[in-house]
C-alpha cells in the first residue's frame, strides 16, 4: 500500500495531524523514536484547537485528556531566575 504522508512523532500533534490527513482521504504512516507506549506525557500542553480536531475525527480521547489534565490559569516566562512576563490564561 502506498503511503501519501509520513508523520514523525506520535505525540498529540503528530496524532492530530495523522487524523486530519486521514479524514481528507490520505494514507498516513506514523513513526516515533520510542519502540513502545509510554505512561509519560508527550506534551506540556494540549491546546483547545488540538482537542477540537481530535474530537472531530472521533478519537474518543478528548474527554479523558481534559479530565486527567491540569488546567493552567496563568503562565510565567522566566529568563534564568527572573520573571520577565506573566500571562493570564483565565479568560
């Protein structure tokens, strides 16, 4: 079988991309450097749009991602030990 697209990385972004490509009728092969599943996170953040796209392809995992995750209300950006910015994510 011919593969149209090779997706490198089986984290949230790679899996979302593969799902979207498959939804448009392309054949996809996903490769990842890890040989087996892991119980470690592959992302610090899964953004709302990624969750929307995963939900659209019918993955069924979005609710479990949200319920298992921690919601961030703010983020601090540091340079060394100095805080250079504070971003409010509560809205």
